[in-house]
C-alpha cells in the first residue's frame, strides 16, 4: 500500500488531526481507494478508534460512509517484532 494511503496513529495523536488525515487520504485519491490506519498498543488503538469516528462524521457530510476491515499485522520497530492492529477503511 502506498504511503499516502497509510495513517499511523500513536497514543499521543490528536484525534481531530488524525481524523483530518484519514479524510484527506480519501480526498487525495478521489474517494476511490482504501486507507490503512495502523496502531500499536492500547492507547494508540483508543486514539485510532476515536479518529475513525470523527473521520466518518466528516465523510458522511460529503455523502460517503466508512467500511472497516480490522486485522493484525506485524512490523519491526527498533529491532523488535510488534503486533499492529490495522483498520483497512473503504468508502461506500
């Protein structure tokens, strides 16, 4: 997946800014492609879910709705293999 369709969320990510990033990914791709939203750890997942809720609100005002496909992935961080929670978001 291209970097312009991946949003990485940390536990300190501001919700409204992250939601804006998610919506912007869809806008840049003319609302046609999916976006991956990634988080590692409980606080990151919390911020990710809140951002998705806000992004959905922004997108529904433009006539779109989000469909989410959650899954686990693994990524090496600082030489250590970590488990990510990934939400693949598409529009309907």
